[in-house]
């Protein structure tokens, strides 16, 4: 199984109401959950509208709203991880992200 094979399985899951959990997706593909997530990431990097939330599972977006909702979820998750990293390293989030500090005159 490769990413293209996983995409073929996902193509049967159009819209959030037809989402599939990673365990079921991996089982259908005959791969591990980790491998399924890796293939999903590869497909997303190619620009495919593969959406997911813990509540819906994975699905192919059929509306701009579904795609936007999934992107909002990814943004929140990424920001949460970055905030944790800044706290662990005891630096501000802007410093972690390499943003410039402006001198206050």
C-alpha cells in the first residue's frame, strides 16, 4: 500500500458526515495507523483537501466550509504545540518563531 492506494480508499469518504477513523482507515488499507497518518501528510503536502478532526475522522472536503473548518483545527493544534514549546524552553512565542523585536523609543 502507498499514498495513492490510501487516497483511493479515502475517495469513498466524501464530506464530514462520511469520515473514517484512522483505525478503520488503516485496517482497510492493511497498514499501521502511523503509516496511514504519514500517507495522509504526504497527500496533504501535495495539496489534496483531506480533512479530519477527532470527531469526524478523515474525509475528502466537498465544500469550502469543510476545508476551512479542518484548516482552523490544524491551526489551533499547531499553535498549541508552539505555545508548549515556548513554555518548555522558557522563551516567548515570538522569540521561538524568530520574530524581530522592535526597540520602544
